[in-house]
């Protein structure tokens, strides 16, 4: 399973005020998101990320740049599993999780679906990391210090050794890192 998100240099997926509009997004950086989504077969997310991503269900496609429209088509078609104790329904190509995170992932891994299982949302990903279920981390580090907010990595004081699979620096100041968990 892969965990991919944008992160501030000081390790947060959004700042103390919930903001994640950071400097450095360029066409080259966006190409990373396109490449990642092409490899995904199902995406797991918590309620907060699901609600934030609902924006893409109704956005005016004509107002978007061509690469964003391409990403949007793949995102909206992608099967999604939402983990929530407060939602009773979801929209689009999403369904509510029928089991706990570990059991849901086990079931998805047993299915013959093509593509990676991706997880998004720092809180849900922290639970998956604590359970040892994340195989790879994809990190787009933006050149900003936000001073607090929601951390990218779980703070469970458990050591996890990683192997660097790739790194790329962009002129915009963003650095893309891809790591595999050493087992």
C-alpha cells in the first residue's frame, strides 16, 4: 500500500489553520500526481479527506488546465473506500468501509484488482502505519515551514527503516521523495 501526500518542510500536510496552499506547485510537480494516480487501483481515505475531495465531483472541468482535467477523470473514476463513523452515505465512485482498516486492506489485497492500494489522509495513514500496512511513502515536500498542523507521519514512536527508491528536486523548490519500508 502507498501513502502519498504533499507536506511542508517541517512535516505537516496542512498548517494550524487547515491551509495547504503552499508555494512550489508547478506543471512538473503536478506530473508526479498524474504518474501516481495512474498506478492506483483503489484509494482509501478518512472522512476529512473525503469531504475535501468532494470539490472534484462538481468542479467546472472547462475551467481547468488540460493536465488537471486528465487527473480529474482518473480521480473520479477511481474506486474509493471511505472510513468514517459519522457518515452514512458517500457520493461518486466511493463506498463506506465495511470493516476495520486492517480487515478492509486484507480483503482488497486478496482481490485481483489491478493497481496499488493508496491511502490518503494523515490520520487514517497514521493508523495504517502503526499497523505496519504501508509499503511505500511518496512525499512531495514544499518549501514552506508552517509551524504546526496535522503531521504527515504517525507519532507512534515506532522505528521504521526506509529504502530510498527515488528523489527529484524541482526548480520551484519542491522535492519529491519515494521510499519503501524495509521489512
